[in-house]
C-alpha cells in the first residue's frame, strides 16, 4: 500500500506496517512503551515521514504525521 506524504511523493508500506500505523494513529507514544521489534519499525516509518518524532531528555516521542493520506490505487513497481 502507498501512503501519500506530499503532493507528488508516495512511500510504500507493508501490511504489517499499515496495521502498526492504524493501532498507533491516535495520540502520541514513547519508544520505551514499545517492544524491541516495534521500535525498529517506528524508526523506519519515521524515516519515511509517516511518524514525526520529538527527542526528549531520556526517550523519543512519536506521533502520526497529520498531513499524510492513505491510498491504495497505485501498485508497487
């Protein structure tokens, strides 16, 4: 599935990533609240600009980027 992050920019996410996005789309969360495999996943999604991050003194806080749009019309090439 593709997620549109800007008018001409789309990024591909897997089904597992999409499920993670849907479960964590409400509100912000911290990296210490997640299991180890989900910390790697949220770092990857933050690099793709799906999540925004804020560095705290001892932790990292993540929230869903409000400007993204979910789309399913395009296929991965």
